[in-house]
């Protein structure tokens, strides 16, 4: 059934429920000197390329490959449209390896036709912290699908990760593969219901009119929490402490240091937004919320071509109720003209989704670990990790 995945060190469907298998690495590391030194073979018409995402030209090629060929919803109405600034941010975190930004070109024309990336990350699973790779942006041009290119790309990124003496990875996908560590649900909060309905992202509810729907999703003009403001560079140490303490409670979570927080959470225009609550009395940083910008192309609509979506990222509440904090996040997202605010049911998100009028989407997101077995699948609320 899964000719490729059956050969890989991942939890296999047949082993589900076998509690005699130990939690932890499936294959032991080998000396880096024993890792295959040459790239895997591609079909003859194609060649490997390392994509220099700093180069405007290469970044534009990657952007256009993904814009035209990356992830769509199940009815092919929307396609993720990651911006170039976003791709640069996502692919150049502290300690990143250029060699993990892998492309495939047609030998003759040099056209970029496939892509896969890794970035390094410290991730804790239970009590064990390991350096892992996070794998993302696997994409094969629509015209080259089902030719078994993806397994070669996955093997090649694995080889290049091994060359850095890293032996585990985390990734997410909308499809079921052997074997998810957790399956999460997407939820959506309409900010611009008229447009969402016009483009087929959502539907008018039963016994609802457009004007009642607009009223239902109306939000205050400005945020309500005293001391709610944008995060700044000076806040990095306080936000790092807040986030590290908070993420300890989840079974799977990243381990962030100040450099990671500066990279992943300091606001970057049109990429990531972060807000915090500074106590007006003590000037303590007590709460934090963030979201990233990921528009989707609207396929085949006369009136609209882009859906502006915000995705919930890391949120921490110690004093302001999470419900109120996230309501303020919705208010700023609306001020910034987002059409929809999306969230997964990870961390404590369940506690605000229904009350803040999020509705379940038709998409799921499965989380995976490579070369690391977990005994039982996790509940979404046990996950403290958000991949882009
Ligand atoms: S998830 C986003 C994936 N991208 C898209 O969905 C974009 C649109 N689709 C495409 O571009 C293609 O359909 C892709 C497959 C490229 C997805 N993850 O070449 P094929 C298996 C893993 O003939 P194509 C993301 O980026 C499939 O089960 N495997 O198929 C995270 C089959 O294997 P098997 C997948 O459709 C990626 C084989 O590929 C996925 O032309 C994490 C068929 O290959 C998928 N999303 O191309 C990658 N989809 O026969 C794993 C299909 O066994 C990283 N397949 O069922 C693993 C860790 C590596 C590092 C380890 C370090 C230690
Ligand atoms: O966005 C998604 N679904 C939308 C659009 C559905 C269009 C028809 N298929 C959706 N809309 C309903 C919203 C409604 C608003 C009012 C309240 C009730 C709900 O459900 C889905 C997620 O739900 N997105 C996708 O399917 C995109 C792919 C998801 C997998 C991503 C894998 C990425 C891996 C990268 O590492």
C-alpha cells in the first residue's frame, strides 16, 4: 500500500497498539563519515540544485513553483500563496543550512520543477530534547506528479540532514501517511463574511441572511485589554521566559532560546504579528499572542484573486483570560484587513474556538515524526508545536 513509507523508519500502521515496542529512535545514528556522500539519482532529465533563497531570482522561482503547484483544499478552490518574504523568514532561522533548501531542475531548460526544505529545530518529546529537522514545502510540479519523484526528494533531504549529524525530523501533511502522532482539525473565524461567502470559502448558514451574518461576526473597532501592544525587540527576553514556561506542559513542543524567539516571533511586516500584554502597574509581560500571514490564491473567481488569512501561532495567557486575548488578536487581524483567522485545535485553543465563533473546516492536519516512535497517538491539545 505504501511502497515507499513501508521502507522508512517511521511508526508503521501494523505496529499500532504494540506497546512492547520502545518509545524513541527507531534506527540508531551512524558516524557521519558513513553517510552516503553522493546525491541520490534522479530520472535522467532532471538535476539537483541547492536553492539560494537570498538570491532574488531563485526566491522568485521558488515562489512561482509554489504559487502554481503547492497545497490546495479538497475541492481545488484555494491554493496556499506563501509570499517571498515569508519563504525567506521560514527558511532562514538561526543555524539554518543552505544545503537543506533543495530544488530539482529540468537539465535542458533549467526550469525549477520540484522543491523540498528542512530547517533545524530543537524539539522536546516528553522529557527528551533532540535536534530535529522540520521538513516543509515539498512540492512537485503538477505536470510531473505520480512519477515517484517525492520519495527521491525525501531520501535526498534525509541524506543532507544526516550529514549534519541530525537523525530525527518533524513534519505535517494534509494526507494520512504511516503514522500520525496526532491529527488536528482546522477551525476558521470569519472576519470578512461577505467575501468568504462570495468566493465559496464559507456558506450562508441555514435561516441566515447576509446582513445577519455580517452582524454575527462583527468585532469591536479596538482591542479591550489594557496594556495590549505590539511586541518589540526589547521584549525578547521576557517573551522567551513566558513561552518556555508555557510550552513545558505539552508533550511535543519546540525549545526556544532568545535567538529563536527574535527570529520566529518578533513582528515582521506581512509575515508574523505578535502582541503582548504589559501590566500597566508592574510593567510585567503577562500574556502573548501571535499569528502569521499566509494568503491563498482563489482559483477561478471573477471578483477576487487573494484570500487574506491569518494563522494562529503561539499564544500564552497567564493573567488575561485566553478568550479575551484571542478576541483582541481577532480585532487586530480585522484592523489589518484579514478575511479569515485560522487556528488548529492544538495547545489550549479548544477553550476559545467555539466561543469566539470559529467553525470547523473541511481540512485536517496530521503531525509526524521521522525516526522516532511514540507509544500512543497524542490528542491535539497535547501538541505545543505549530509548523508553517
Ligand atoms: S506537506 C505538503 C506536501 N505538498 C503538497 O501537498 C503540494 C501539492 N502536492 C505535490 O506537490 C505532490 O503531490 C507531492 C507528492 C510532492 C506531495 N508527505 O512523487 P510521487 C508519498 C510525504 O509519485 P506526487 C510537506 O511539505 C505517497 O504516500 N509523503 O507523488 C511535508 C507515496 O508514497 P507511498 C507524501 O503526488 C513533507 C509517494 O509520496 C506526501 O507526484 C514531509 C508518491 O510519490 C506528503 N505530503 O508527489 C515529507 N504526499 O507509496 C517527509 C505523497 O509510500 C519528510 N507522499 O505511499 C520525512 C523526513 C525527512 C527528513 C529526515 C531527517 C532525519
Ligand atoms: O481552508 C480550508 N477549508 C475551508 C475552505 C473549503 C472550501 C471547499 N473545500 C473551509 N471553510 C469553511 C469555513 C467556515 C467559516 C464559518 C464557520 C464554519 C466554517 O473549511 C481547509 C482547512 O479547513 N484547508 C485546506 O484543506 C488546505 C490544506 C490543509 C492541509 C495543509 C497541509 C500543509 C502541510 C504543510 O506542512
